[in-house]
């Protein structure tokens, strides 16, 4: 991607931590959730708490979510666990999950079977197995979802990447102006992976993210570097911290 040109001379890196939201009701019922919304489940809240505890040692300067309720809720749980309930959170609609068009709210199986048919694959289950085995790239999957949508409204990979990288640039521009060093953003799985699709060769960019997993990006002197993809260590660390105090 092309980073913006900053007027200031930057001597230190800016670190941007993107976290996937906690598990939602639609996730639990195996329904398609893009721009449609549902609250976190109790398990989703618990995982977000673990993430908040695991991130406590990082001094964040700015916080971002989209306008999606499940992303907002995830951030509020994180901030409560960090004992920072009243900090400002900036909403950027560009941080939303992929818009799945006519598939929104339907059973995931309906969407994956239609997408597999578009790709000439036997079934959605076989297609997802190919993704998990690294034999089918997520960009190919996302574009096939878009092409198979009868409503012709589902986003494609380029559209998602463009808006997510626009949000990333906005966050870093604000941080450069203010001299900030660490940013926390809550977003969604496919959008986060499309964002980094042309920023790294890490094969994990083609593997679905767990709820509350982290993608870390650093920015320095006009360049972005993807440091971690799908990092679940903050959740694991936070769980140990919380369980120890109970």
C-alpha cells in the first residue's frame, strides 16, 4: 500500500493494534454478520475482558472502532478491564466488516455453498477446508462471495482493502500530528485480513482470525510493517491474569 507523506520527521515507530471483536450472537448461530449487527455473547464478553487484561501493559494513546455495535461493545469491555471507562473512542465506519450484500443474516452454509459453486468447488465445507489448508486464498474467497451475491451489493476484496487502508492512514496521520505512539482499534476478521493483503507475505494473512485475535502493524518513516497476524497471546495472558486474581 502507499502510505501518506507526513510533514513531520518521525524518529519512533507508531504501533497500531487491530483486534477482532468478541464472539456475537450471530457468530454463535452461524449467521452471516457483516454490516448487520448483534451483541456479544457472555463468552464474547469474557474473551474481550481477557484481551483487555492482556493489553494492560501497553500505554495506548488513541482508540478506534467502527459504528458497529459489537465492535463498540468489545472496546468498552476492554476499556473497563483496563480501568479506562471514560476515554474517547473515535468511530470510523471504514473499520466495519465486509458487507455481504444479500447474504447478510442468512445461514453461513447458504453463502459458502453458493460461493463454492461459483468457484467450481463441491461444497462450502470443502471450500473452507481448502482455506484452512492454505490452498485457497482469502482474496479469492471474498471476491467469489461478492460475485455470487444475487443482489450484486456484496463488497469485493479491493473495496474492503481500500477503505480499511484509508482508515489506517487516518489513524496514523492523527497519531503523527499528536506525537502518539500506540493505537488500539477494534475491527472485524475479514476486513483486517483484506487490509494487510498487500502488506505482508505472512501466510497467516489467509487464515481466518479468532475472536479477539490481534494484528499488529508498525509505521515509521512513511512505511508500514506487519508485525503479527492473528496473535492470541494477549487473550491467553489476560486469562491467566484474571483467573489468578479470582
